[in-house]
């Protein structure tokens, strides 16, 4: 087995770990059968985050899912190949959406995708996370924050390194491609949310 195959397997299985499902079970809740049925941060927070310890479980879900993306990418950098971090980022993201442990089901990829961005370039990741936070605070709607930040992600990646004020090296074409793929998946996974936003029936957090 080649090192790239090992990296892909590691990233995919790491991404497949259903953080929110495992943490919600501490409260005896199968998060797949509660709220929106999603295993991510917003649904965990909505279902079990009604008190302090529940909010901690929601925040741990966010940290865990972001951590998966970050760890996979940083492991890719250790492998040394120029494409390895992007390969790891793609497969940890796909692992979260199509989890091996959940028979191909999974989350929407937002937190893991943000973790991938932080792993590729922490400053880039912060510039993507800030719009997510601002949109969330303004709307109290996780889907608006997610769609807005992921729409920005490939555009920012394409111009990264060409903005003199940032003084950062440009991302390779593979980086822009990775973020574009993730953005497409996030929008597809949010199609029900988009329909609710249009009809003004989207859940707020």
C-alpha cells in the first residue's frame, strides 16, 4: 500500500468518526432521531444545549469536527508530498459526510471543512471562520453562516497570495479546487435548509 493510500484511509476513517452522535449519547439522545436529524454542531446544540453541560457538548462537537479536518491536513503535511495535505483534506471531509461508521450517512461537512481550511493555512482558516461567526451572530441561523462562509472560501483561495496586504504565499490550484469541491458539497447538503430559507421557515439557534 502506498503512503498516499494510507493517508487517504486514515483521513477518511478519521472524518467518519461521528463526533456529535457520540457526544449526544452522553445525554441518552440519538441525535439522528432528534431535531433535524443532523449529527453536527447546530443540531446537537439545539437538542441537548438547553443547559450549561448541554452547551458544552455542542461546543465539543464543533471542536471535534473541526479538529478532524485540521489533524488530517497537518498529517498530510508530514507525509511531505505537495498534494498530500489537499488529498487528506478532501477525504476527511468526505468521511464526515459519508461516514464509514454510519453506513455512508453523515453530517453536512461545515465544521470539518473549516478545520481543513485552518489546517491548510491557519490565517486563511481564520478569515473564513470570521464571516461564519459574524453571519451566525447576525442571523442566529447556522445555515446562513455556513452557506456564506463556504461561498467565500473558493473565491478567497483563488486570490490568496495575490493580496499584498496579507503577505501570504499563494495556494496551489489544488487548494482552490479543494475548497470549490467542499463548497459544492456544503450547498448540496444544505438544499433543504435553502428551501426553508426561501420560505422563511428555517430553524434558528
